[in-house]
C-alpha cells in the first residue's frame, strides 16, 4: 500500500510524480510535485520532447523517486489540440486534458496570473484529482486520430460557405458604391451613368471574383467527397448518418454534423450526460431566498447547439404527429417569446431522442421515416 502524506488538506501519494504543463507558443512551463511542499517549476522550449523527458528524470531524482515510478500529467485544452496528449501517452505518462473553463478561479477583483502560477495551480489540482476529487475539474474526452480527422470535412465545408458569402457580399458592396447592380459577369459592370468602372476598382473586383470562383471550386470538391462517402454505408459512422438522415426533418448535412461531432465517437452514460455535453441543460442559481434560472449552460459545441435549435423548428414542421411535437404544442403554445424559450427545451429532448436512436435503436415516439426513394445521399 503506498505511503501517503497529509498537507494542506490534500492527500498526496509519494509513489508517483505529478506533472502539469502550461503550454505556450515559445516555451512550456512544467510543474512537478511528489509530496508536500512547493512544486518544482521548470521552463523548456515548446515541443522539445527530449528536454521534457530530461526534466521528468531530474524531477524523479529531486523527489527521490524510483526511475520507473509512474508519472501522471495534465494540461489545458487549447490551440495545441490533442497531439500533446498522444505524445505523453506514448511516453508512458497517464495524461488528462482539462477543460480550462472548469478550473476554479479566485473571485477577487484583481488576481495574479503568470505562467508559473498557472503551472503551480494545475499541478495542485492534479494532485487533488488523483486523490479522489474527480469533480475538481472537467476533463475532455480525447478522440482517436481517425475520429478527429473525420471532423475536418464538414468544418471545412462550413468555413468555405462563410467565405463564399463574404466574397459575394464584398462584390455587391463595391458595385453598390458606383450605382451598379450586382452581377457575376465582369463585362456587365458599369457605373450609374453607363461609363466603365475606375481601373483600380475593377482590378479589385476581378481579384475578388477570382477568389470567389476558387472557393466555389473547393466547395464543390468537398461536397463531392462527402457525397461519395455517404453513398458507401459500410462504415459504422456512415450507417449512423444514413439512419438519422432517414428521419423526416433531418437532412444529410445535419446528420453528418451530429455523428461526426457527437454521436460517432463520444460515449454518454445517460440522457443527462448527453444533454449536458450539448450545452442544453439549465443552470439554476439558488442561494438563500433567491432562486432564478440563468439559462442554458452553453457548454460543448456551439455549432451543435445551433443545429439542434434549427432541427427542432424543422421537427415541428415535418414531424407534427410525434410525441415531442405534441408536447411542445401543449406546453409552449402562446406568444413568440414562450415558443423561443420552449424550443431550447425541445432541442435538448430531441438531441437525447436522436442519441437513443443511434446508440440503442430506439425510434423517437411517433416519428416518421422518409420513403426509401426520398433519401438520396448525394443531396445536401
């Protein structure tokens, strides 16, 4: 049984080394602790794996641990993504990726913040986490490299669509300054008096139009690749997309996003966990005699929450006989404001119903499927 020491109301195991990484663009701060006392803080160049292993060895010798003593680590989820986690796991270090917004913070008006303090705080929380305080923070579920790569296609499509709208709006705005109606044909660009556009303005418009055509070309390539994958239902994820898209009111684009972002790789313990990870659960505030509702938590993916609200309105239109639609009409029939509040509650329940369909094969009560000829994977 490992020997433990009690210090500052925290039980610290002296049989393993705790390491926290504060990741930066140029340098990384490493915080080490293996017993009571101040943490050992070291700075290494960013992404220098050799130096990191060297500092781990020095920390073991500093704290008089065996060379084969286990190492546990953590870092905050951020721009570096999950490659650091995979690297640490490959080195034999048990790592957790922490949600930064879940870490406790002081509520003073002004608080000190430096990379050194962040590393010290992270390693202190890591000790508490491995001592049994599982709720000290929230950890991220790390996808495999294949699961992470599967999220690229629809996100790229989303960005390309935004770029397309930006270029079209820019062209229309520039033409409007000369009294010219928006047109995709450059030979029809004329000023309000029928004269040619100024040369610099025409050059800017032509370059903007060239970028627009490039975006359209790339968008077509992405959509063709998506259609090709949708036509092949051999993989489990594509089968899930096809199942969701076979419901009335759910299209291939929405089904793809739900599977790749949420259902295809995440595991939910129950319906509450599913609703919480979608950020659609309430956040009550009750203290003393004061009780109020602060709205939904907005945790997790913003694009999934937006999609679920849109799908809820579509569900009311295309699935009017479903149990969920009838519940909404009975509970939230009234003013537009009540309906906008109720649609969020419906989005949470619909998300759980769709998860149950994908995970357990339970069809939402009263839901209807499209005719087999109606669902065409190539359409979006």
